[in-house]
C-alpha cells in the first residue's frame, strides 16, 4: 500500500450508509473512489456519490457507485478529495487536474471536506505549486494581461498538441507561478476581482481535516483549528 492509498483508506472509514459523498478528482482521489466501491461490494454500504469531474464520474460508474445529480443535492455529508499543496493552516492549492471549479462548488456545500495526500504535498506556505486560475475563454488574452500585473510568471495551460486545455466547465486554466503566498485569503480575493476570472485554486479555511499517508501504510489526521 502506498502513501496515497493509505490516506484514502483512512478517510473512507468515515463514510457511513445513507450519506451523500463528494467524489474528488486526481490520482489520490482515485484511491478513495476505489475504496468506497470496495466497501459497497463487501459491506453493502448504501450511499449517493457526487463526482467533481467527468473522470471521477466515469470511474464511479465503472465500479458501481450510485450517483445523484447535483440539482437534487442541498448538502453533502462528506467530500473526500486530494490537493496539490496543503499549508500548516490546512489551506489548499487545488486544480492541477483542472477541476477546481466543480471541486470548489462541491466543497462549498459539504459538511466535511476531507483532504487526502502524501507528505510531499504538505508545505509551510503555499505557492511552490503553480496556482491554477480558471478563466472564461472569451477574451482570455485580456484576462491574462490583467493577471500579469501581479508580477508572477503565468502561462495558459495547454494540451500535448499545443491547443489550450479546456476544463469540464468549458474554461481555460492559467497557471500562476507565485513562489510564495503569504496571505492566501487576500490573494484569492484579489484574483477573483479580475473580470474574466471564474475561480481560483485557493481553498482557504474550507478543509475540515487533512489526512497524510505514509509509505509504511500509516496515516495521520490533521484537524482544522477551532
């Protein structure tokens, strides 16, 4: 069992029958989705899943997790998702997989947001990982020029063939190389104030728990401070 799987399995222990569960996106979240499917098969666990991306939806259907349309959901009991970076206050950078908008919407209605990761994702301060910013496709060049005013290198994310990467939401993703984000809440607010920006991959104060997995199969829970 690798570190990501160890964190995922610890997180899935909190899933109970009758819950509505947010299904995260990314390589670590895959382990959580698989572990939920395993519990459904072995224990007869009854739940409804809300995927945060087409990739997660396809995997959930493949392994037999019942899904519910988001229009039928008011609150989600628990969402289990990964992160690209986690700081000491449990603030996050997410969006490396391009699903940050749907991930943030699901997180916003979740009673618990449990983040799973290995120790490489835990940093004293956010910013070593490029900050994903979802931008509206119309006029993206103007939006990118405005984002350049922050003084950090920023590039439009592209596919292997050179075409712009497009999210499930039909948005482009720009990656800002910040270096260090000393005040994540302020930076999130500043970027979201720019016309053309749909969402920012900073998740500030929303994670209730971060579970860090280790290569020996153990996992450590870090709880949000009161």
